[in-house]
C-alpha cells in the first residue's frame, strides 16, 4: 500500500464522514442548541419580567401602605375630634345639670324660708294675742277676731 493512496482514501473517508455529519448529525445538534439557547433567553426574559413585576408590586404595596397610613392618621384625628366633642357635650350636660340642681335647691330654700316666715308669723300672732290678753286681762277669742289676726299676719 502506498502512502499517497492511504492518505487519499482517508481524505475521501474524512469528506464522506464530514458530509454525513453535516447532513445528519449537525442539524439536530444545532437545533437542540438553538432550542436550548431559546429556552435560556426565554427564561432570562421571564426572570426580567418577574423582576419588573416584583418591583411594580413592591411599588404598589408601598403606595397602598402610604394610603393606609394616611387613612389611619385621618381616622385617629377624627376619633380624637369626636372624643373632644363628647367631652365638651358631657361638660355642657354637667353644667346644665348643675344649674338645674342649683335652681331646684334655691327654689326649695325659698319655699323653706317662706314656710319658716309663715310659721314665724303664726307664732308671732299667737304671742301678740297672748300678750294682748295679758295686757287687757281678758281673753280674746280667736274666732271672733280672725280678720284682725289675718291683718296682723299680713303686716308682719
């Protein structure tokens, strides 16, 4: 065997093998590589979209939290305002009740003073009649002189 013929045969076998590989082996390998590259690119794009969605959700959550905080502060302010209103209403009611009780007590005191004056007038009238009896040394009839006694009460 000749070295040139061997080299030539090997060259032909190499080209046949290269053609066979390019025709039947390389296309499925390239296809698999392209599919894998596409999957990786899709995965990276999905990861980027997920990252953006996470950032958007985080931003929305922060906005909702800020809105919630402001609503809570507003509710607290309204509650404090309502508490102050309730306190003021209670103070007003207490003041009204105090005035009513004071007026009632003053009216009762005036009635009691009037009763005491009436009793005092009755006692004074009785004492005047008793004194007049002793001065005149005779008995004055209460029934007979009722008009005179009523006038005396009115003057006292």
